[in-house]
């Protein structure tokens, strides 16, 4: 099984007890079509730092990262589309309400998976930053380029959270150079992660391992 399948399955498993069935199905459908780049990066990070680590202990963290990102991404989409304002109908209102509920469940379930880990603080900051960015984006004086930059911050923050989740799973803090690399990866995407089937660069694991080795070497001096 590849990392994308692992991350997706772990995220779906975390939602297995959600009721009613219609809501759970909406959540699962959302994940089936989602880019799982954040969840995959969490797995790659942990394994790159410690090749012998059991992924069983990392999967919940990867799922937590993925669920938080997907929930915030859906929140962003609904906020931009404003379905209650643009040609509202009873059907579109119901769909929009379901999207909002879906987003809330995704984020809250993601939080529950990270709550007792060393990545909990970083997860809280991702959500806070998202709220700040979207508030600033919606101001009348915000131009198009700035609004786009605010939107793209979510992808940056999601990948930073991913490397934090992966690093803390091994037992350490993510060094600044690793966070900078996460930002570099996010910059390669145009505001959206690649669709399912497209992976992170092949050199990602080697780069993370190199950063980890050099950081540890400097710390030990």
C-alpha cells in the first residue's frame, strides 16, 4: 500500500463512527476525491527521520493533519462561493449547510486525533491563522493578488503542520530548516495540492533526512 492510500484510509477510519450515515458518506466522498498531500508528507517525514519507525503510531497524526486541511479547504470554498447569496434555492441551501457541517466535523475530528500529541499547538495555530487570513481577505481594500496570497497560506500551513506531526511522532521538534522546506514544497503548487495519483517530489524523503541529520549533528556539537 502506498502512502496516499495509507493516509486516505486512516482519515476514513477516523470517521467510521460518525452518524448519521448520510453525513459519514458525505465525509468519505469528500476524502475519496481529496489530495492527501498533507497526510502523505506527515508519513514521509516520520519515516525519513527514523526509517525503523512503525507507521501504526504515525497514521493517526497523518489523518489528523489531512482532516484539518480538508475541513478548512472546504470552509474556504464555501466562503468564496457564498451559495446562500448566489442564486439561492432550497436545494442549494441544503447542500451548502451540508458542506458547512462536513467541514466542521472534518476539522474537529482532526483536532481530536492531534489533541494529545506534540503537534496539538501547531494544529491550533493553523486554524487561528486561517481565520485571520480569511478575515483580512474579505476586507474591501484587499486586492486580488493579496487575496490569493491569503488563500495560499492554508497550503503552506498544512504542510508545516505535516512536518511537525511527522517529526514529533519520532520524538523531537521540527527544525526551522524543515519548516522552510515545507513552505518551499507548498510554493510549488498553485494554491491547490495535486489531485490524487500525483505524489510529492521523489527527493522529498532524502531532503528531509538530510535536514534532520544536519540539524542533529549541529545540536550534538
